[in-house]
C-alpha cells in the first residue's frame, strides 16, 4: 500500500471532530491499509485518520505481539480507574507529556467487515485507544496537560561512536 504524510499540530484537521463512516467501501479499506503502513513506517502504536488528513472516524492500533485492531466509528462505552502516564504523539513530534488516562476501557466499534465489536483494554492498550479516540474528536494529548511543566522535549539521540 502507501505511506501517507502525517499532519502535525497546528494543522486544522487535527482539531475537527471526524465524520462517521457511512459505508465500508474500497476507499475505506485502502485508507485502513495505508494507515497501517504509515503507522509501521513511523514506529507508532496507533494512528487515527485525521493524522493523515482524512476527517473520518477510523483508527488503527497495534500492541506488541498482537494483531492490528481496526476501529471504525468507535465510541467509549466504559472506563474504569485512572493512572498517570507519559505520552507522545506522531502529530506533536519531539515532545512527551504526563497526563491522566483510564486504567481500563471498553470500546464499541465496527470492524472492516462492518460487524459490531467490543474491545476491552487495559494499560498501554487502553491508553492508545483513548489517545486515538481523542484524535477523532479533535483533541490532542497536550489538551490533557494539567500544567505546561508536564510537557518536555525529547532528548535528541547522540550519534554512536565506534571504538
């Protein structure tokens, strides 16, 4: 498939509430495949359609050692507990921030076959799902910062020297 260009803050598409998918047609299937390729290329855990410039309620998530989860028109049906996490975003590169996310979450969505699914997640998977659903609602993780002091730049990697 294709690697799509990522949109970065302050691109306005990242601040719009994404439109629901009305029909899972070949264009939506191609978008999902391209989003998975783009997520892998950028070493992401998840990606939402607005991050590649498409204002549709589509997200993909892949946890280590797990298959890709495709979420079409997802909605949170249950949250439980809270935890402090460190989070970053492909659309806000070069920074990480400390925010609060749910410990556990249940999402209802459609899969690529148009079937309703329920996805239960905890820990990093719950964090990734909340993060991607935020994107579908025009919210970035930086909006959850309690204090700007909780946002910090990533250290640039130093070149390795040969011995």
